[in-house]
């Protein structure tokens, strides 16, 4: 039976249509659309009217694919932008009216669990690992090994939230970076202290952009993890942190919705790498939507 999950993210809406059996997840179709649902509202706890319009437009576009592939089971899952919005009910009612679908709002803990389930489909956790999923409103961290989840947390340090919280120079100054790092450290509430982790696993999305920036080629379509060498990765993050807006605008490997927020993602990722002192960095092609679909 064909199933579908739409991940209603703070920045990006992700559509996944697949056939799931106990043996494998066969992807039939996948697509993403930059919606910026949290733009103008994530720090105020609202979804703006413009953002709602963009969301409905994207969901209607996804409906065409859902009907084309004759999907029997469809789930719409909303994360930080919707769960934190004071007008979330109005958004749910609008989706029901315009698209005819119900939306499930999940908390940060459930979001992290879905991410773990997705990553588990392509990672065997041979060593103590930390999964990192960079979202627009939140970022999830899951410490895991072969025995399963050891610890998890959802932090309000998403790139859209950081972008709308800080007014930074172009390019970033060292002072800008220090302010962002201080904010992240405060929000992390000591989660990274005394974490003995050998491997950082980036969950698709932004980490695929990191791969493309290093290798100057598109991220390969695969169900296998890809590895990034730690030192070249750190150097690439430094370059991205101190890049100009014009440089990012001209870079074909940064998708439009990430061009403004990429330095914030780089600051956050570099800070995490420094806290954990990992020896390996992997990229998982699977994340929340695969984990949710596997249930």
C-alpha cells in the first residue's frame, strides 16, 4: 500500500510517497518546497497570513501528486511553527477547508523520535552517535547507539528563529558569531556536557547542502549514508559563516530559502562539533518523514 507523509516544517514542506514493507522502504516520489511558514512569526508565536497562503499553495500542489500516485494513506505532520503558534487552530481549519486534510501537531519529543526512526532505517549505530536535525524553528538532538535512544532533546534554536532573533552584519563579524553561540549554549541547558560521542549524524536537509558546498556537486540520490571528513567540513563551515549574502545568492548549491539563513546553520553546527569533539560525520538521507511513514 502506498503511504504519504507531508512534513510541515517551519522553513520547508517535504512530501514523501513510498511503499513500506517490513523489508524495505521503496520511495515512489519525494519533493520539497520552501514555504517559510515561520517567517515573520516564529519569534512571536504566530503564523502570518502570507505564510498561511504559501502553505496552502504548497499543499494544493502536493495534492496533485498524491492523487496522481493514488496514495491510500496520507499523513500531514506539523512541527515547531504550528505547535508554537497562538493561531494554530486557524491554520488547521484553513488546511481542512482548502485541502481537505487533517494535520497532526507533534511536540519536540515526538519529532525527535520520528527522526530517530527515520535515521535508523539507514544507520546501524556501530558507535555512540548524536543525530542532529536542523529545522527552522527547532533543532533536535538524539544520542543513540545499537541499543536505541540514550537521550534526546528538542531545542528552540532553529535557523529561522535565529535569523529573526539576531540582526547581524554582512558578512558576520566575530561578535555576531559569539552572540549566536552564547544564545545556543544558553538554550542547550547543558545537554552537551560530558557527552562521549564518536559520530555526528546529520539528518538530510541542511546537511545535504553542506555536502554540496564541499564537493561542488549535487547530493546523490541514495538510501545509504554519506561521510564528510571532519577537517574539510569544519573549514567549509568557517567559509559559510563569514560568506556574504551576495556570495550565497550566486552559489548554485544553496537553495533559495537557505541563502539568508545558511550562516546561522553553520555557526550552530560548528558549535556542536566543537562541544562533542566527534571523529566522524555522517549524513543520513532519511529523517522525520521516513520515520513517520514507517509506523
